[in-house]
């Protein structure tokens, strides 16, 4: 390793250490800042009783997350994505951006220590990949959670129809369905539980249902919420509306399954052409080619 590369690595390590120390001292919720204020005869702000490991992780990732200049719109959009993935804590935003900075730093230092600074495109590419990898993982988690909610929605509609027909109001029906689906579909059960908590806290039913759409981002949930809001506004039968929506949802699921089945044929063509077809050609034509070479070899050699 050249002296220039070693000097750059030492400079980066010292700069990150100084930045982390200063940020930890300035942050109001940090233990180091509280101790410095106590030494300066200042009353430290009361901190929450959190586990020691989690508090240390938050203090380590909070300076890293502040290294990215973010606008409030970016923070709100990222917070919405984290909520759709099932992470509702406010500190999860710091975890997310801290993970992006940490992955980028690990990729940069790994390439710099292994190959040096000679291959600049590889260094930039690995650093960018480490920075973007948490975002890809987050989108994958959102997609998986939306699929789980979409699969559990027909069961929830059937149970809601049964509860409403049994005489329960819509609020109590949603609460009961959330309790019954706790083990089979935990994601949907948590969302129904949050809807009930918001309605019990005093929010209107329409606003609570719209918040459900924002937290999930599922089109089927959006259609269901629209149906329930229209039913509540016009005073029509909730049972009939839910039954009709359940039938339409099953039709959409069947059409979606037929669409995926129709795409299977096209998706199977590249693997067949790349992996199966060459093997078949070698097995069928290979012996004939070998025999042809054996028969024509002596003739061409004699000439």
C-alpha cells in the first residue's frame, strides 16, 4: 500500500472520529452531552429509560445520519416508506440513514484497503452500491409486507361480514377481526389495531381509514376504505357493501392469478434457451458429430 493511500485512510478515520465526538457532544439526547452539561453546572434534560444497547446504537448512528443534508420532505417520504415496511419508531429514520452511510463507508474502505485507489470506477461503484443497498432492501420489505396484507384481506373481509351480520358495529367488528387474525395475518391485525386505537382516541372514522391507506399503500385497502367511507356517508348497508367488495376482490385475485399464469410461458423462454436448449443440442448432435469426425478423419489423413 502506498504512503498516499495510508495517509488518506488515517485522515478519514481521524475526521470521522472527531465528527462523531462533536456530534455526540452537541446532540441533546446523548450521554456525553449530558455529562458535559453536568460538568458545566447545567441541568441535563431528562432522558427516557431505554435499554443500554439500543441507546448506544442510537448514539452511534445519530451522527452518521446527520451527515446527509436532508430536507423535511425527504425525511417525511423516508418515514412513510419505513411505516409501510412496518417500522413506526421515529428513531428508525436515523437507523436507516446511518445504515446507508455505514454501508457506503464500509464499501469505500474495503476497496481502498484491498485494491487501493488505482481502480477509481470500482471504488465509486462499490461505495454507491453500499449507499443504495439499504434502499433496495427497504423497498423489498415494503413489497413483501404489502403482499402479506393483500393475501390476508379476503379473510378479513369474510370475518368482518360475519361480525357485522351478527350485530356488531363496524368499529367493534374491525377490533374483533384484528384479534382473530393476530396469528394468521399479524401485519393486517396490527393495522386494524392501530385503526381502532385512532378511533378510540377521538379521530373520525374516515380519517382513521385514510391513515390506514397511507400506512399500507395497498390498492385493495384503498378500494375497501373508499367503499366504507361512501357507505358511512350515504347511510347504506355496510354488510351489502362488504359482500359486494369481497366478491369483486376475489374476481380481481383470480384475474391476477390468471395474468401471472399467462406470464409464466414468456418467463420460461430465457432459461430454456440459455440452459436447457444447449444441453439438448449437445446430447443429440454431439455423438453424431464425434462419429462423423472419426469416419472422415482417416479419409482426410490419407489424402
